[in-house]
């Protein structure tokens, strides 16, 4: 399938894409020089390049050698989001430097073609298709003669280029020779169609500014040591998934990259999940980034404002509530994985765990010195009052199943977390609170989980009350402090998950064959869950197992350090939306955790074994 679709001009394997972004939206650049995904002007806008979910005619922007290439290698320039792809051909070599300028009015994609060796021929092929690959724009030449303007409905894009452009089959093309030291900039800028075209920008100056922006951001990272590079790339990716204007954070910049190749588990992640966003915030704070944390906290306050009973599990990046899900009939889907979905019906779900994740993150923010505005505590109390009323109800769970609500054990554990963190904050900061009542509820949830969520015969907690199924989210029980790692029920759960959910060395979130999620069975191993098992091993002092799992997940990152949500071990391919915040934030957390705690105990163990201590690890030092 892959080879055939690629030969027919279909999308590349997911791991062959790189990410560029300007903190308002992001694009995926293939290692073949084709930008196959871009939603403009925001992460959640309709795509104008949708070849990722179809074919080149659904929109893409190619800059590549005219003839066959011998090799394409790529890397980010230092700790930035500026991507450089080097094409080596028989005629010579050239690089394409791709980025989205930061700090400019409006949004642009800049591609600079730089000659390196010989005089290779280069081709540029721009196919703009607004409205998710469906609408062919009306293209005219700019009066200045240096480019074209393309209009369709509310959208306008302007391409300015330093080489002559031609129209061909509803696309814009160019062919040119590049010599060493030549630099040919191409700038594609977005604007609303009712306004004059956006002003030209100086590509070289924008490159300097954008490099400076990312470098100065990376400089503030407080993680140093052996995994600094790993952590930094993940933090940069998380930062690129933030929508600067509002502080919202998307779960991924894509929709409908399948969790199973050729399957139907295709979802739109271009929204702000309270779960993913709060965990991203925790990762950013652990990396020393409190400004983003503040922006997100303010986003949260605005988004959930109103009645606590109306709090949703996810919102649009500016706090929008209506994210109606629909299927796109004209896009065939990533390598045939249909349907392509826009919007996400999970926005109407009940997922009790989000209260726990949010309260935990807000507590960390407070402890990190992020002063709360007066209204924050009142808002949290309102949310907890609502949880007090509903925690006994069945919900859709962390995995957002579509097979009906259940009494998910992880959801109740996280409801316990919500009460626990609020009680601790009230005690620590002297906030006014009905402490006795909260403590009673916290204890009642704990008792309920231990009675109904634990299967004594199997010696393990289970996915939902009374169910025989396991669930990798149960690995979080010791991490959130619900029970200590030494508790035999926790040890039994870890052992059961190792036996039943580990495959090819990685962790499944649950057995999809049970039908609990209401979808046809089969999906990849879940990368965040695999890292949770590494964390659990670390807590158990099983350092070798922890490091082995951590390294296995590291080995799945693409050449740019990027991860999607899942991995198909049989096909040896990344699957699911890409790059995914959940995978990257968990990677940061595991790397920092192993760095902070691992080497100390590990070195004593190594000493006991007569081995020298391990040098350097990631450590997060407060700035
Ligand atoms: O598998 C079914 C569900 O899959 C998606 O949810 C997953 O991604 C979310 C965003 O990263 C994450 O918060 C959640 O825990 C994952 O299960 C999808 O968005 C859902 O609509 C779908 O039901």
C-alpha cells in the first residue's frame, strides 16, 4: 500500500514528515520537499494543503530536485523550529530551509533554496486548494510582477518568488538552476480575501528573527545533561503546538492520521483537550517555562468560565465550545484510511479524569510561584462542587470510548486526585474551603475504587468496576499518589499489565478486541502508556527495565526527534496524529524523572555491582 500510494504521489510514511510552525498554525514538510499539510490561518482552520489525507491535487507545495535525487537528509537548525533539507543529486546539492516566521503580522511559510554544490535543477510546484482540498482558487499575477495571488472564498494566499512563475494545470510552477551561494526565497503569505494582499516580507531578515526567537526560547530551558537534546526537541514541539494569541494548546496539528493503517480510528486533534493541555503545561513547567503556563491558566479560566456543569473536556483554541464532528467525503484519507473527520464528538463527552488533571496542574503552578488571580480559587471550588455531585456517574473515560459510558477506574482515581489536590492547596495556602466535606468525599472515592475497581482474584485493578479488562491508565495509580508503589495491589496491576498489555516491547492502552471502545479492533501500541510503564518501573527501582523501555520509545522518534501518538510494531511505522503532544509531554516527564531520580539510586546500585556511576543525566534546575 505504502509503496503504491507513494509511487502514485500519495503521502509519505508519517515519520517522513517534519514540523514547522509559528504558534498560530503549523505545516508538515515531507522529506521529499513537499509540504502536504497546512491549515490556515489557525491550527483548526480548513487545510489549504491536504495532500497528507489524499493526493497532490488536494493541495501541496513541492520544492525538490528536477531529476532523481540520491539522498535527502534533514535536521532542525540547532534548538529551533527552522528545518533544513539537503538534497544531493548527480548534478549537485542544494538545501531548502523551511520555516514559518514568528513575530510578524499575519502568517507565512518561507522556503529558501540555497545552492551548495554544482548546478542542480530545481522544480517548484504549488497547488493551493482551500477548504480541505476542495476549492481551486482564482489565481492572478501581482501588479509588482514578483508573484501570484490566489483567492477562494474568504481566503487569500500570495506567493512571492525570486524566479519566474508559470501557471500549469491549476497549479503554479517554476524550474530553475541553483549555483553554490545562490539563495532563492519563496514566501507564501496568508490573508483574508476582503483585504489587500499582505505586505511582502524580507525572507532573510525573517529567517534571522525566527532563528533568534526559537534560540532565545530554548535558552531558558532548565534541563541539562544527557537527554537535554531529547527534552528540548519535545519542548520545542509542545511550544509549536501552542496558539500564542490565546494560550490554548492543540493535541496535535493534524486530523485523521490513522491509529491503524487503513482503519477508521481517525480523529481530529486540532483542539485543546483539558487533559493534554494541562499535562503539556506540567511538562513546560518542568522544563522551566512558566510564561506558557500562565498563558494556559488564563486560557483555562476564560474557557471554563460560566456554570461548572457546562465545563467541557475540550475546547477550540480560543475557547470555542461547538466542535461538531463531520466526515469529509472528498478526501480519501491517509493512504486510504477513511473517513477523514473534522471536529470531534468527544467534545460532548463526560470524562471525569480531567478535573484531577486540571487541579493537579493548577497546584503545581501555584507551587511554582505562579500567582493566582483572586477568582481562580473560587472557580476551582465551583468545579469541585460539580464533581462532588457527579463523580459516581459512569463516564467515557480517558480514552474517550465511543462504546457507552462505564465506571472507569482511572476516572475515579483522578476524581480522587481532584479532591486531594484541592484539600492540599486549601491547607497549604489557607484558602477557605469546606475541608471536612471534601476529605469525606476523597475517602469515599478511595474506598469505592479499592472495593469495586480491584479484582482480588486477579490481584489487579481493572479497566472499569467489575470488568475483567485491564487498562494502561491504571499505571498512573502510584504516580498520582493514590496508593504507594509498594502496595501489593499496585505491584499486581503492573505485573498484569506486563503480562497482558505489553506487545513487541511496548504497551497497548487496552485490548481493543473487548469492544469497549465501540470501534473495530486493532490499533498501535500507545507511546504515552509505554512511558508510564517506564515511570512505574523507575518507581519500583527497576532501573534497567525503566531505561530499556525509555530507550525503546526514544528509538521510535523520527530523524527529527518527532513522535506520533502510536506505533505499529508489525509495520514498523508511526501511526496516529503527528506530532502528538501527549507522546512528547510524557517523554519529557519520563526523561526528567529518570534524570532526577534514576542516577542517584542507579549509581548506588551500579556501585554495589562494582560498576562506575553513570555520567550525566537530565536534571531540571529551577531558574
Ligand atoms: O480512540 C478513540 C478516541 O481517540 C481520540 O482520543 C485520544 O486522543 C486525545 C487527544 O490526544 C486524548 O486526550 C485521549 O485520551 C485519546 O484517547 C479522539 O480524539 C476521540 O475522539 C476518540 O473517541
